[in-house]
C-alpha cells in the first residue's frame, strides 16, 4: 500500500519545486517538512535573475505589493574600485533580481505547491529510509510527528533535505572531498541603506595579511535592515582556522559608520551554514533515491548561489519521475530514473567543471590580487564576468560573451 505516488523529504526550494511540478503532472505528492513555517534559514536573501525565472515559472508574482524588493544589478567593490553592473538584457531571463528573506521565502514556495494539490506535512522529521525486503530499493520513509512515529510509502522518494543530506548518507552516498565546499555567515543590521536597489559584493576579504577566496555582501532588505554576510571557499589553507564572526566584524569596520554596520545596530545573531558546491555528492540517483538541490551539492561554485539550481534540479527530477511513473515495468522505470543524473550533467555539468577550476584559481592569493587589482578597470570584462558568475546567457545568442560562455560550458567535461 502506498501513501502517495511520490514522497519528497524537505520543503525548501528544491523540495517545493519538485513537488509543484510533480503535482502539475497529476501525481499525488507527500511533502514532508521537519519544522513549521515560517522558519529562519541562513541565506543572503538575494535572488539573481536566474532564480527569479524559477519563481515566475511556478506562477509566483514577485511584486513590491507582495513584499518583494527588486534590484537592478550588482555593485562590485574591491580596494579603490567601485563598479555597478546592471543585470543583462536576455530573452531567457528577466532583467531584475529580488530580495526576500528566507524567513518566509520557503513558506511561499511550499504554499504554492499546496495550491496545486501537494500534501504538505509540517513538524514531520524524517528518521530514515524504508527499503523493500526483496530488492533493497527505497520505498518509503520512517518519520517522527507530533502524534508519534509513522511510516510513509511511495514508489518514488526524493531527498530534498539540504546540506545535511541525511537521506543520502543513510544509503552510503558520501560527499566527494575533491569537490568545493564553502561556508557563509550572515546577520542583519538596522541601516539607512535598506532600500539600496543594487546587490553589493566586496571582493577583498583579508585575514590579517592574507587575501581570502570569497566575498562579502550587503543586500538591502527594504524593512529598515540590510542582510550582511560573507562566504569563503575551502580552497584557502585558512578555511578551517578562520573565526568567521570575527572576520565579518573586521570587514564591516572598514565601512562608513553612518551605514550602521556595527554591533549596536545588529538585529539577531550571526549565523553560519555550509555551501555544498559543484555536484559534490553523487550519484544523484541510486537505490530508488533521487537527490535534488543541496543534498546533491548543487550550489554554483562561481558565486555561491543555490536557490536557482535547487529549483531547477527539482523541475528536472519531476519531469523524469513523471515519465518513470508511466513505465510498464520495473526495468523501464529504472532506465528512465537513471536519466536524471545525465540530464543534470548535460544542463550544468560543464559549467560546474569550469566553476571548480575557478575555485582552485582564486584559492591562490596572487591570482586574487591580480584579478581584483586589474580586472575591475575594464567594464566589458566585468560585464562578461557577471554573466559567467551568475550563469546568465541566452542559448542561441549571437552576443560574443554568451557564445564564449556557452562554448566553454559545452567543451568542459561534465563530471
């Protein structure tokens, strides 16, 4: 007996997107969330046009009346350089970004999934997978609810449980140590810059005399506060020994006092989270379990963006599962499900390979110094860099920058 056609573990962006598209295909979906909405989550709260497209495709209207804050582009600061780059004009993506705190962002996505028929169960902590006695295939999950322990069964199970990847770990799918990992910390400050219409990135983060591979950000939230944080990559030898909270405060001491980024204006504590990057947990499908979003390490190595790719992977997974549900036999079903990893690598594999090379390069302090010292002086180069880092190109564009990025992504091995 099955409780649903598909069980999705975790109602973050990847889980809600997966559930939404499955329900759109007419499948009965059980979406299990360990907490209760609204809930806090460590994030920069900034959405690039790539993320905005995913929201629009789900039928979410990100209007200012509904509490969404639009931005025009990215402001880059490094040393004496200060450059404002507007989001590119493309056919494939909108020309604006958004700010929305994760306090209710995930809830908006989960509620949208509910609107199309998804059965959302909050306060339901999944304890582990259930295997078929004969085949060993994952056929459900055990969970703890406010009423006690329960079991749910379904022909398809999706792990959207984030960086913890408990479902993947339970079946032995480990993180690939040679793939990049980042750490991000953030907090909020009361600030007059709350209505800034550019997302701001500071490229020079110093640990005493060491230039670190990462960046700081300042995003105006529009409610009287700014989301302020920083992210560091593990390609730096100092990755394990840095006091991230101390580093955040030292960086902010460089900013003008009138901006408000000082302890007396801090709202809430400094919180941190890991960023699993560059497909660092594979295979994406095995033993009946499908990995989406952070559980598969799908954060963009170039810029640390995870929401867009979480939602994209959910959409691809839903399309594959919907086709597998039509299969006439077990062999045909498994053959279809094994297409999911191939499709994700076809979509992002080459680009993420480039990202992993980028991570290694900027792990060298000398490369970082040259890039920040000389690169920002060339507008055309920086516009190209913005497109590359944010993965914003048109597939059939005649624009030179788009053609170069698309070509590099195609020829790079999709591992």
